[in-house]
C-alpha cells in the first residue's frame, strides 16, 4: 500500500468514526473492532462535554444532546489536540451556528459560554500575585491591583439563573453584567454587577499604572458625572467589596 493509499484509508476510517451514519467503514475491518473504536472516541468526547456543560446538558433531552455532540464530533475542525480544551472548541462550534436545530433554547450559546468561563477559571494555573503591592493599600490613592483570576462578562440572558425550571425565551431589556472570579480558596464564584462597575473594572485593567482616583476620574468623564468626589465615594465602597471577594488583591505602594 502506497503512502497516498494509506492516508486515504486513514481519512475514511476517521470519517466513519466521526459519523458512521454518513461514512461507510473501510473494507476488511471487523465490525466488532469498529464498534469499540466508535464508542471509545465518541464517549470520550461526549463525557468531556457533558461534564463541562452540566446545565446545558440537563436542558436538552437525550436524543437532542446526542445529535448535538455528534454534530460537533463530525463537523468541527478542532484547533487543539488537548482534551482540556474541548469545551473551548465546543463553544466555538456553537458560535459558528453549526449543529443548531429549530427548537433549541435561544440562550444556548450564551449559557455554554458562561459554563465554559467557569471551567476556564477553575482550571487556570494563574496565581495571586504576592509582591509589588500592599494587601491593605488604599484602593483610591494607590494603584489597585486586580487578581488575574477574574473575568467581566456581558450577556443578553440571565445565564447564571437558567435551570430546568427557568428557561427564558426572550432576552433581557438591558445587557446583564456578571463578574466571575476564583477566590483564595479556589472556589469559582460570580456576582451580578451594573454597567458602571463593569467599566470601572475594565478601566483598572486597561490602566495598570493609574491610581484609583485617576480611574474614577476617567469613569466620571465617560459617564458625564460632574461630581467626581461623590463618584469616588461610591467607587471606594465598590472597590472594598471587590477586595473582600479577592477580585482586588490590594494596591501598589505608589500614591497620588
């Protein structure tokens, strides 16, 4: 068998494993052996996705879930060989519109993305910084230091509340802002925040050399809020709350 023939055989074998209903098996391979490979490959992928997206899995009946995972297994060209990155590939697959069927929940993609972000934070190898700041530093007069284990997210559906008994069919009137983070006890948690708080955190991240006061000043300008001192009072309470939740680890020793 030439190399070209062998590669063609491999492609046919792989296509059969991905979707045996569409692609026939190569000749000369015992059905019992083929069945072992088919089940092994599909069940591994199905297991990772089911565990990674438990809420989404609970909302779809068994047949619909099987078709969705089969479509992913058959149609999506994964960009990574690592099993731990399968959830990211699954979200990319859903975002492309592949595998979708009439009757699917309108929030399917957003829910999957939210569950994936929980996985990302849970598996992250990032650690809390230990130097270059004071744990109890002034979060306004000094430079607030963000934990790397957080992410600010925006959705059209209340993904953090969706369950079997609550499946909204229409988007919210205003975007939902969620702050998902991992604390010092390695617990992934979330909190619902408003748009100004989300922007405050984004500005802190975008301006790593700015003090809390400077960031608040920029936020006041964006919001066209004339009383910067009053906004700073509100911001201090928010920043202290973020510090208590391990979203802010402290502040640098540099002051205004």
